[in-house]
C-alpha cells in the first residue's frame, strides 16, 4: 500500500466539495427564457441555478477567504517535513484544516488563476487555454500540465480552482430530489446576493446544509458554505471578501518558472482515448455505492497497493495519527465526511458516519 497516502488525501479533498453535490440529483433543464435573478421578488431556486449556468463566461477578480472546521486531528510533529507521499498528504490536509486567503482571477472558462497567499510562501494554479501550471514557492517546484485541446475548447470546461464558482458548477448539475431548496436575500463583499440553501431530506448524512450566495446582478457565486449536522460553526466556507467585475489583465494568466525551479512536465490523455485501454495495475477509478447524500465512494485494493505492510515507517505513523482502529481496519470520521481503509487496501469515503462505511465494506 505504498501509494495509500497519495490517494487518501486526493480522495478526501474532493469529498469536502462532493458532499455538497451528493444530495442533489437530476438538475432541471434551464429554460431559455429563465431570465436573471436581478428582480424585486425572491426568485425560484431554478432561476438562481440558471443564472449560475449563464455566468460561465464571466470575468472578475478578487480576494477569497477559506475556513474549515472539520474536527481533523492535528498532524504529528515533523510530518510536513517528510518526503514523498507523506509530505503530499500533509500539504493537502493543511489546506483542509487551516484558514487561507487567496487572490482569484477569472476570464471566461479557459483562463483562471488562484494564488494562495501563505505567510512566507505562495502557491499558484494558473490556467491559460491548454496550459496549466502549479507552483509552490516554498519548495521551488512547478508542474506544467498540457490539457487535451477538446478540454480547452469546450465551453463546459471546469475551473481548476477551488473557488465558489467551482463549487457552484458542480451543484448546478444536480437539484432537488433528495434536498429542500430555499432562496433568501443577503450580502457578500458589499454585493447583493441570493442565498440558495440546500438541506438534505435524510438524516443519515453528516451534512446539515449547504448554502450558495449568488451575485444578484451577474449570477457569479460569491460564497459557498457547508454546515455539518449538529455543529454551530461552518465545516467549510469559501467566500469573496472583495470582488471586481472588470476583465483581469492578461499578464495574470502567464507563468514562467523562476530560474532554478524544478519543473515537471505532464500531459493528460485525450477524451478520445478508449476507456478500456488501461495499463495493467493502473488506477481504475472509484465506484459509487448508493446515491444522494448517503452515497459512498469505493476504491479497489489494486489502486492502493497490496496492504498495510507496504507503508514506510513515516507513512504508517502519519496514518495512525490521522485514523483510529475500527474492528481491525483504520477509520477517520470528521464532522463532514468519513474515510475507511481496509487491511487489503480498499478505501471507502462519504458524507456519512463510519458505521455506514463499515456496512459498505462488507
């Protein structure tokens, strides 16, 4: 299971966003004459969602703040200094547990930049058409990814940034069957917004509700919040503190690695590639058990390795610090999601209690 801590944080991070999506299914078709949400009376939830869909070509910039209160355990001392997948896990968990400020620049669906501003460092994700760069000034490492041309040309291409717009683009695909949707007035970054509250109809999920704050004039989501059931503070919150709807300067989407930086080149497979043409032993992708807010993501053992015995001493120590023993397997339950890891390398995750993952693993 040498790649366990590589895949664990990579799955945990999307769960935080995916739990918002999990409870809303079968998005309604948006009528051509749905109009905008800038109206005197309170709009319907469908109108608010329609305005988000129409904002995919918007351009804007601003500052966002992200906070998390997931009840995750503190990382063991020295974990962030470990190498390989242990350091990767620590870095992603730090993004999940600590508060952050970031600058966001967006010019339509194919030009975005996210600058996470740490006290003594900066992390960037920059997309300009088919080119995507990630940069970490602390480690002086850059990764350049070339996207397939179809991805760059598609109007439905998603942003690589974790902004409220990114969260909303996932939400807009689902709606109302497993949730109650309500709309109210509000204000974010001195802008009038419509707050779309999505509340699960089931009590079997850890999610209490999700709230999207959508700009009443442009349809751009300015805040996204997920509340855990029974918890007073928001489990996850991302919101603009200031926003400008002018077109950002083109220079914001250009990136050149500094002299001396370590650069890694990667490319993504084309959408035309046959899905069955996989390298033996490669990651086959997760499957989903159930549906809605109580769905569980299951990753087969072959994707993570042969078992717990494959972990290094540092990886084993970090895993033990983050999880607890549950009937002979390792489990982690936060206020918003749970993760279960079996001895043979299978992984289960969802916005449900650990007991639900144990049932799925049987």
